[in-house]
């Protein structure tokens, strides 16, 4: 018979499985993708970017481009403009 | 908390093989989360729906440790469009499917779950023509507002529309919910009507201007996205001035991709951009803005926000890097990132988009890394059948624009 599992239990199981798998993934990457492995060991975050600049895409945020949506890869961000 | 009753296992206490199965999922080129879900359900003796939640959470935690938060969500509310623009980059994608509300809800949940508490989130209502599925637009807007209020995050809404179907009611709704509408307008009537036609082949400029007038009553700041075709390049400056006179405040201008441009037309386009920039700088106005011209030259980088901090959800809940990447290949979801059921399971694809390692290598191999940073993934695919193989026409455009237009310094 299937057990009813509460969300707290699901979270705990997911955390346990995730932690175990994360260690295995890092090990697996050591040889094949050392850059990825280094990122994993750092815990991700700002190491993952395209140019060495911050991943926050600050250029986009402060210049009014929101997302990669149109024919040219961007659309307008209106917030902060003087209307 | 009541224990689950799962028998302790040797080692880390988990049933054997699950950790390896998760790793296999993460390393797969085409991940198969249902298989992992079944394995977890069987080994832990739990319902499949609970196993699905576990997979979702594991995948979410991996993304959290590997990549930036997702803060921008673009929704394909419908594949339908009321127009039949001959150059439309989505024309191979367009159909009649609409986003069901359960998919819309899951897409919003994905944004909030993957945002990791980032304070500023954005949702773009897109299509097809998004106003053809106002039911979904309204649902997403109001559900996301509710979630943002609960999590104390701020939320912006944008919409890209052809403007033809705007009504008093929809415009009022957009204003009430602060949805900023960006209109697709390619120039003045002659240029616009060359390509932006309805399904009967009739030009749409007059109807778009009626929509613009209606919209401006409730949204005073009007932005337009202009797609420039080669035969319209020479009239670009006049088009911008004319549209400004008609009430447009903000312009996003771009040459049409997916077509071969004659070199002379490329030169003309770049020169017209230079004229626009000179006019913009010579007569500063508080009711006019070109975001591209105000972008600093330094700080540009490979790739774009697609897959990094922004994702696009299709009508059936698959997750793509962006609408244009989604549209360039109808048979295969390029750069697929996952779906709203299991989350962003395609770690390898997201890694390629976030790191741009392949793109950087390809640009360097062509000896153009000092002047070009890889362009648009979708445009690259259109030219070379590879998201990470730079489109050399885009490279030439970027060089010409910077030669002719001092404000185009960031075009790399």
C-alpha cells in the first residue's frame, strides 16, 4: 500500500538524495569537466557567467533591456525611466 | 514529524542506486525524469506524485547550486496570431494551441521557485499574439501578483503585441495591472505595410496606430520594436522621427535576421543608425529613449539572458531559453531546459548557455573575439545550424554599426 507522504518528508528526502547525488556529480565531473567541477565545489553562483563579469547581467538591468524575447533578443524595460 | 518508515540502508541511508540515477539524469543529453521518478517511487514505496515532487526539488536544488536564479519568465500564451507577417521569425512555430491554465500556473510557480528570493522578477506576456489568449494573460497576471505579495517580491509585467486587437477593456486591464505593452511597428505606413500584413494580405499600419492611440490613453510611454528589412533601411531615420511625432517614446531597433543582407544595405542601415544617434544626442528630450544608445560600451558579454536568468515556457509547458530560439526549429526544441513538471532538468544545455564556453571558443577560432561576442543564439542557428557558432553576418553588422554610429559601441 502506498504511503501518504507529507511535504516536510518529501523535502527531507529530496535534500538527502540531492546531497548524495551532488557529491557523486562533482566527482564525475572532476575528470571530464573540471571547470564544472570547480563550480560545483564553489557552490555555483557568480562563477557561472559568460565573461567573468557578474552573472547578474547588470548591463541589461541598468540599460533597459529585459529579456531575450523579440526578433533582436531584447525587449524594453520601462521601470526607472523618466516619463 | 512522523517517520516515513523507509528502512535504513547501508552507507548514507538512501536506497541504493538513487544517487547514481540522479547523476545520470543530470549528465544526460536528453534527460528522462519519469524514469527517475518511477525508480524513487518504487524504492521508497511512495506514490508517483510524491516522487515527482522529490525529483522537482532535487532538480531545483541542483540548479540553485550551479546557476544564477531565474528572474525573468516569458510565456507563450498562444501560438496563434491574427497577422501573417511574411518575415515573422515565428512563422514556422505558429499554430492554434493555447496555454492551459494548469501549465500557466506551473510556469509561474517555476519562476518563483527558481528565483531564490531575488527581489525583482519580471514576466513577459508573449505569443503568437498574446491578446488572443487573454484568459491566460489574466490568470498569470493575477496569480503571479498573489504569489509576489506572499513572497514580498516585486514583479513587472511586459507584453509584446502587434497592437491590432487592443480594446478599451484590454488596455484598461493592462493599466490596472501595470502591464507595459511593447508594440511591433516597423516604420511608417509604407515600410510597415510591406511585411506586417494581416492574413488577407492587407497592411496593418492604420490599425496599429489606432491601437497605439488607444493604448497611449492609459500607457503614456509607448515603446516599439522595429524590425528593419533591407529595402527599408534607407528610410529608417525618417521612420523613427515620424513615429516619434506619432507618440512613440522608446525604440528598440534591429535588422531582420534569417535573411541575407546585401552589403550596401548593411552599410545603409548602419549609417541610418548613426543619423538616429546624432539626432538623439543633439536634441535631448525627456519623452524619448533608445535603450541601446544608453547602454555602456564596456561590460558587454557573451550570450544574453536566455537560459541564464530568463526562460520561456511554451504552450505545453516545455522550457526554452527564449522565444526566438524556440521558434527557429519547429521539430526540435533547441537548447531545451526542461519543463514545468520537473523543472530545469537539462543541466548540460543550461550550462552551455550560461557559460558560453562553446560560443567563446568558436568566436576565438575565427579570430574575431576582440570585436564580437557571439551575437544571438537563435540568429547563429539560423545561419549555421548551431546556437554556438557565430553568425558572421551579425559580426559584420556589429562592426559596421560601430563604425557609423557612436551610440552603437555596445553592439558586439
